[in-house]
């Protein structure tokens, strides 16, 4: 699924809305920048307080028209959509999907091989003893050999 990308204006409006909602959730009065002499707490039974809440939320919609669709919808219906395989749904935090992590590692191997100018002898040597009849096993062995050759060319962390 594709969706319009949220702009900086959208993100700023969403951040303002989030601040307002967090304030209300804590029982605080939603304060606008530069606003003084406002109550410390929010009274949901006070029409003036409810009006201030409405005005503050409406201001976020005016500041970034359509932001809820691009920010909330983008996250819920694009990034978190399991079939898009953008994030790791088995993780408790937002991390890239394992498929994307593997693709980045493969790209790193390719760039390393490309930048060496030829297929390094160390990789061929590591593969000589690898005896697998399956392309998957051979590919895994090749990945391991390239990773070892890459590691051997990296400067030591102690240096």
C-alpha cells in the first residue's frame, strides 16, 4: 500500500496534537505557546475548557491539513501493516523487518566485493572446503566466507 508521505508541517502538527492529548490525559490544561494565566488542570465539565481543547486540536488540523491521514494512517496502515514487511512484528520495539536487515547485509557484501575489484582469494579459499549440494547451503557458505573476508580487512577496534 502506498500513501502520501507526511511533511515536516504534518509531523509538527501531529506533535502538537500529541502534546495536547498528553496534557489532557494527565489532567493538565492544554496550553498554547505564549498563553499565560491559564488553569493548571483541565475540567472536562467546563465549557470554556472544552472550547480550548477543541480550538487547540482544530489549530493542529489547520496547521497541517490532512496530517492525521498521513501521520497516523501512514504508521498504522503502511508501516505497521504486516504484509508490507517494513518492521519486525516479533519485536517489542520498532525495528526493521528481518528481510530488510538481510537485504542490507547482502548489499553490504556486494558493495565490498565490488569495491575490492575482484573476487578475493580469501573467499575462494574459504569456499574450497565447503561441501554442500544445495544452492542454499552454498550461498550460506559463501555469505559466511565473504563476512569472514570482510572482517579480516576491517581495522581492529583497538587501533
